[in-house]
């Protein structure tokens, strides 16, 4: 019984270390990189429907993350690379919430309303196209075969 109580006490004490609070942030876009990626087509039943591949785009955005909570964005002075599935306007400063590695941004729409869109923190430093090509491109041997 003491072992169980001791284990539970340790877990409860460690919970605040694992929990990452939501933090209000602002984002300024510095650079955008678009990479094409294949997406498998799935049927409603969860299996492959047609042997085709649908290509989609993933947007890598080098951003400067600003917050009143300086500790939350301290990594690399807030110069991060985030990824998502839409392009953002470089001239706009976006507001949102940082929750762990997810960033939920408010995207202004033409009708004056805002739409929430989720982005992921890809890296806590800016990335270049060559970095992303190395990570997501074909292996060098295949590139030479098709090039």
C-alpha cells in the first residue's frame, strides 16, 4: 500500500513538469517555403481506394514568435520554423496560442471574421530550402536516377 501511495505521490508531483500551459503569442512571417508532398488516397473504410496519389503542399514558415511571456519563446530568440497547410501573408501580424508544439493562429478573413488554423512547431530555428530538401527529398541515389 505504501508503494502505491508513494508512486501516486511522485506522479502527482511530476504533473506540473509535463503540463505546458497555453501562452498568448504574436507571429511575424519572415520567409515561406512550399514543399510538395504525396498524400495517400484512402477510402471511407480506411483502406486504399484507388492506386493514385494526391499531392498536397506543406508550408514551412520562418517566423518570429513574440509574447509577453518571454520564457515561453526564449528558444533561439523566438526565431522558429513552423509548418502548416496554408500560406500566410507576410505583411500581417498574427495572434494565437502556443500549446506545447502546436500553435493555433487566428487568420483574418475577407468578411472581417477570423478563422482558427493550427500549425506545428517544426524547429526552434529558421530553416532553409536546402535543409528541407535534405529532410523530405528523395535519397541522393534516386535523385541522380531521375535527374
